[in-house]
């Protein structure tokens, strides 16, 4: 992780927190499509960086709730905007027809990989 800049996998992990608010690690792993171990590892790094805060539940010590910090929310929104601009620039010269063909091809590949 570059200081002050989130990676694409981190954005994917944090997006559900932005949309839904605080979540347990298990809920977050499921929402992001990651394993609990990967999620915990990533959240540990993000907590050290001040992007998220993690708090163990008083009533059930097994549950850890994660929330975005205000700095984390700003970083996530800025990185999403940066990524959106990069996608727009990368796809700007493609026609609608080319984008539709690419969409079909990507969907076919994703379906194939999901079925493996």
C-alpha cells in the first residue's frame, strides 16, 4: 500500500462499509467476496494505517465490528473517483458496439471461471 492511497482490492473490501456502515468481519468478507482470513489480514493493515477502526463487541467477544474512519472515508471516495476517471479514460475511444462485445466476452469468461 502506498501511503495515502488504497489499492483496488482494498477499495473492494471497504466499499460495503461505505454503503452499509459498520459491519462484522464475517459480513464484510462475504460482501467483498473474500475469505475471512484475507479480510482479517487486510483489515489489520488498514487499521494500522488509520483507514478503519475495529472494535470487539462487548456482548460477544468473538465479533469484531469494523467502521471507516473519517480519513478512511475520504481516502476511499478519492480513490474511487480516481479509479472511475482512469476507467473512463481507458474506455473513451471505444465505440458502444465495442463496449457491448467486450461486456459479452468478459461475462462469458467470468461465468467460465465461476464454474471451475
